[in-house]
C-alpha cells in the first residue's frame, strides 16, 4: 500500500510533530485530541478504498510495534534515563497511525451499515447447486462432443451443469447475475428486463468502463449458454426439497440492443428473459440477501463463494461445513485427479475463512480433525452478519448510497 506509506511519511509524521509540540507547552490532552481529530478523520478517509483484510493486519503490526516501544521506554525509565524527544515523537507517531487505522475501519463498518443490505439478492437453488466455481478447475472433462460442456456437480445438492460455449461460470459471473437480479427488483420484478451495461455495472457496484463492458458482454453470453439440471430442487411453494429433474437456463433468452453503427460483439445494451422456473422462485422470495460491498471487497474467489454459502447455511441454522463437501461444492475436481492436493486446498479454505474473519462476516472459526485428518470447519457468524442478513419480502428498491 504505497499510498499508505506516503501518508505515514507525510501527513501522519507532520501531525506527530504538531502533537508533540502541543504536549511540550503543557496543553491539556483533551484539547490536543480535539485539535487533531479533524486531521485524523481526513487521513482516515484516504483509506476508505482499502479493504478490511488489508487494514486489519497493518493495524496489528503497528500495535505490536507500539507494545515493543512501550517496553523499551519502561526499560529506559527504570534505568534512570530520560525519554528523548525523538523517542517521544516515535511513540506519538505510532499512536496516531493506530488511531487513524482504527478510525478508517470504523468508517468502513459504518459505510456497510448504511449500505442497503436488502438491495442485492441471489436465488437459493443456484447457490445450493454449486452453479458457480472458484479457483482453477482440476480434472475438467468434456462429457459431450463439440463445444458443449457437461459436468456432474457434487456438493451440497447434486446437479448437472451444461454450457453451450464450453464455459465454466466463475465469481465474476455471479456478480453479473446478482446485478441482473438487482435490476429485476428495480424494474418491478418482471420476467423480462431491459438495460444498458452502464446500469448493470452500477448494479454490480463497479465503475462503468470499456473494459468492464467487455467482461459483462462475455459473461452474459456464458450465463445465457448455461443449462442447469437439478437432481434435488427446493420448491418454495411447499418449502421442501424434492427429487426430480428440474432443468432450465437461468437466462432463457438474450438479445443485444444495437445502436447506430455498433459492431457485433460491442453492443452496450441488452434485453433478457429469465426462465419461468427461476422467475417463479424469485417471486416466491426464495433468495438470499447479499451485501455487494462485502462480496466485491473479498480478496479471493474462494472467500466470495464461501461467503455466499455461509449466508445460505445460517438460514437453516448450520454453522459447520464438511470440508470435502465444501471442496466439491466450490471447485471442480476429479476424485482420481493426481494433480489435486487436498492438503493445499484445505489451507486455501483456511486462509479464506481468515479473510472472512477480517471482513467481519464471521467472528471465529475452527478446523476440526477426526484422528489425523481435517474433516470439518466450524464457524461463528458475526453479530453484524446475523443482524443484516435480512428477510425475504423486505427488499427496498434503490436507497443504497453511491460507490466510494
């Protein structure tokens, strides 16, 4: 974080010298805090585009350094020596850094609270079936001829995945579909929605740009080319799963809206129609609320997919995952694939849970063993997450604040 280093070298160093100067003339500590608070807030605002998983480790680093400084000062004082002005500036410098980062984290959390947690949704069967993947697939096999890809997905609920383009949907495609559902909410929950890419990018909480539009164009094509064949399907009408073959495309039809002299493949507007099965499920409120600020800020695709599955799990009171089942759910692997390394994958999952801990999604997690093998991971949802997961039917339309 070069910007962070620049702020430490310049603004915070200057503020530390100013603080020490006020201390030297005997100014009251409360008065000093009052005079420096505005500067701290200004500096903290500069970190608002940083993520919690970046800020928290830096905060702990400087807390550790401050503890070592205090130990050194106590040792100096116990030997009858005086603390030098340079030492005092160093201590104040660390104190101000810690206060700045703490304030930035508080601002980030307040922003999340203000952000409308009920503005983005994802249909539950799509999550349960493992439609989207994270990480690099292992042992990918084409089971049908041509460019059509057909795969049996194993995980929390069995399904067959088919794609006419031979493509696998990833966490970016998840963002696009969540953005489409956001537009569906805003446009009155109609089966067909019409939009410009600019509107979809904003619904995804990303900045509109030419590069983003290319990614959206490709993603829409791949989502529209996807077939899902559920083996176990949750019917919100009866609030139960049943074993049956339920097949549909999430996007039943996709048409580009070409503007004057616009080349094929460079269209920047579209109209889509959701499949009846998916649309009926959405109308019945069979979806989870997603905080897109959190989703976008998570540093890895593994962390983003686990976040979605944690949201789904706590709806049913589950706070534990079978590791093998979770692996099968979020990555693609062949059980006989010699390249698959279970231990390495579990370390990746453990790191992902650490990211979720930094992001305030969970407050704790524990890897559980049976004999010498890790088999489960238990987690505790954060109070913040429990309070903001929302209830179906409480969706507000477009009251979220603007992007940072």
